[in-house]
């Protein structure tokens, strides 16, 4: 099996080296700007100019789904993923997107939900307390 795996990766490397470089049909051959890098932060309040923080799923910008307003995309995603509507309401009222995820982690998913939560301990999602 080891030899087959090595052969597989060697073959893929050869294909990559032999194929011509890909140039996007709708843009320049090289990028004019680097990719957006989102620093790991948990915004608690909206700001006038959030910059790239506004792209985070947990950025506090209201989202309306089926006439229900959620504090962020993360809140909506996790609240809609749980089976019990009461738990969904609690998830929607969570202080942060991470807290919403932590609450949803303890609840069964609704039928048809593709949301999966790693089985890390709840303490992973709880924010660190600061003195």
C-alpha cells in the first residue's frame, strides 16, 4: 500500500509539472493585491468602518431569515441547525457567534441540517476571561 501511495503522489506531481500554467479568463495573469487575510478576532460591537472584520460570519450585523432577525450570520446558521426551536431561540440570543456555536454543539441537529460541530470540549468555544 505504501508503494501505491508514493506512486499516486509522484504521478500527481508529474501531472502538475507538465500541465501549462492556468491563467484566469476574467482577470490578469498575476494578482494585483494579496488575498484578504482575516485576523482572528471576535468583534462584540458594530463599528463605523469594520474593514475586513465585517467579512467574518460572527461580525455583529443583523441577518433576517424567514422574517426572524439574528445578530450575525453565525447566530443564524447555528440557530437554524438545531432541532429544538427553544434551543434555536437561545442560540439566537447568545452574546457572540462563538457562544451560539457552543450552545448548538450540545443540541441535536434538525433533520436535513448539514451543520456539523467538531466534538471539542465546550471550553474551546468559551471566551477566555480577562482580569
